[in-house]
C-alpha cells in the first residue's frame, strides 16, 4: 500500500470517528457533543469559529433571482409603485396617529366635528353610569 493511500484511509477513519462523536449526546444534557463544542467555540473564539465554518462553505455562491429576466424599465416601475405604496401607508399611519393624540375619537366623522365620544355609551344624556347612581 502506498503512502498516499495509507494517508487517505487514515484521514477517512479520522473524519468518520469525528462525525460519530459529533452526534453522541452529552451526559446530563439533551444536546450532541458536537453542537456543544461549536457553541463553546462560537462564544470563546468567534474568529476560529468563522474560520471553521468558512472552510465548509462554497467559495462561490451563484444567486439567481426573479429579476434576472425582467428589463430595467419594469424594475423601475416596480420600485416606483412600491415607494408609492410605502408613502401612502406612512401617510395613513400618520393620520391615525394624529387622531389618537388629538383627544378625539378615531373615526373620521368624530375627528372632523371635534366631537368627543361619550365614555358611558349613552350619547347626549349627560349622565354618568356609576354603580349606585340613579340620577
């Protein structure tokens, strides 16, 4: 057996042993040893954790998106419509906020008339509905 073949077999055995131990549940916990080790590395040495994780990520990530086949004019139109929608929502929120802080009710009719809605549910009777009040 050549030296290269022996190294590959040793390397494969080592990796398999590490993987087998990774998923063994640590006594007293319900978590695998490998996850505990990764958590420890993450907290204790974030730079080493990132180097470790970076070794297993692809060097190049190709991202295909839905806009690849859409022309620039359509994308600009979409952005314009989204901005309009956001602006309209912002205005609606601001209008609701103005109503809430102005001390009047939240319906447009109440806000326009300056009328303060009655708290007791009996509009215009002027009474209070306190317990024991027979007035």
